C-alpha cells in the first residue's frame, strides 16, 4: 500500500520520497537497534532539509512501538516549519498507547490540526479524543489482482484445499488453523492445507513440528515466501482461503482482499475492519479469533454449503471491483491533498517567487 500511495501522490503532486526502510527482514520488525536509530536520525535531517519547500508532509504513521515516537518527531518537526501533515494509519495501537497519560498528551500534540487517515470505520476509535481531521480511505488492489468474471460455479476439490497465506507469525493465527484443520479431519471431512509465507517468529522447522504434533504433516504443504504470480496460482488452485488472525495491530489485511478479488471464498477473524468487507453470510465467513473449535465449525459449514459459499465469493469479488480499486484510492488521496493545499498558504519560497515574478 505504501507503493500505491506513492503512485497516487506522484499522479497529483510534485513528490519527494524519503524511504523509511529500517529492517532487512521480517525477524527485525519491532526490534530495537542502534542502526535503526541512526537511520531514523539521518532521515530526520533529510526531512528538515526538504520541509521549507514542502506544502504537505504525507507519512505512513506507525501507531505503536518505537516507530511511533520516531514518527511523532517527524510530524512535530513539520509543525515547526508550518507544514501540515497527513498521517496515514495502516494499523492499530494508538488507543492502547493512550492508556499512558504522557503518551496521550503527546498524541494530542502531534495530531492537533492534522489530517489522519484510517482504513475503516471500526478504526475510528484509534483517533478518539484527538483534535484532527478524521478520514476513512480503504486499501486498494491493482487490476492484476482481479480474476476474470465468470458465472460458472467454482467446483470443490476432493480433498477440499485450504490455504493460509501470510507471514509465519503466531499472532496471524497459523497455529489456530493447524488445530482447526486437524479437528475437521477428525470429524470425517477430507481436506489438505497449503501454507505460504515467509518465516517470522515461527521458522519453517517449527512449522513442520506443529504439523507433526497435530498429525497433519502428510496433508499439508509449505510453499515458503511467494511472489504475486505464485499467490495468484495458489488462489486459482484452492477452495477456501482462511485468515484466522488475532494480531493486535491488524487493520485491513491486503491478502484477504486479494483472495476475494481472485474469487476465492474467504474465512476470516472477526477483528479490526475485517467485518466491514468480509460480511458474514454475504461476502464471506467470520469466526472468533484464537478459537480452533469455532474455526473448525466455520470451515465445515463452508464446505457443506457449497452453493452459498460460491455465491458469497462472487459477491466478494464484485465488492472488491467496486470499492477497492486503485482509481478510487487515487481519487481519495487527491481530494485530501487538494483540500489541504487550498486551505494552506503557499510556502515561503513560493511566495518569494511570486514577488520576484
């Protein structure tokens, strides 16, 4: 989504990009290091050099962890230069941080008078009590993510093929799915499980141990990290996409939208913005997070009602084509930039150029 935002901003602004890349791999996410501090300070210096010539600062704002304080520094620096900021939130965490009174005061200072973007209505509580302009702009998908429309019913394989596609973090629910898959098989339903994603806090070896411990190693396949073409191949080969995340900072996972756009029936946790587009009984199935028995029942229900499941997959694909396109995303970003620029005076360098002209 960061790249989509850069593309959208490039189409409607004279854009300077300062890339905020701090970790070399997934294992470094949310881990403190002096290297990250050095990079953050160097970016701060670069930002301060560009701000005098800027109309707006757009920042993918981190709502938790050490990155939250880094991004607060960047936004406060923009305030010192009189540059308004757009804080685009792709996760959760601000509300939890506000339980600390000092951090709550910091948030109020940083967000005051700024524009904050969340991905869905269920994330608006993240901005509760902050005096900022609050906007909802959902994520978007490229045209290549959409499967060709078809009226044909998607036939189930035998055994039914389940897919987990996300990085191997415990909070993303892979262990919940493994337990649920074992329960489905125990209840007499034949399934297989495809797993794709880069190792996170679970290694490939630990994953295989989990599969062995629950007696399903023989019906599971781990594909490792996959690129866009490999993801589409998996979507075309499976019957159900299962995303049982209980990740505390989950917001609007793109992989669920990708599965829906590809025409794959979806089962997802009832958390974050997921119920806003995985609408139970209409565009997908919902289950309680961190509950293997609930998930097993939902998988069984989806398999045993193929007509309903197929109808929901078709409705989900149509919804994505209507609500989650890049054209819509670009228009939304443009409207935000346009309004801020109209409401703000020109920067000092532009005023000077006008006087000189």
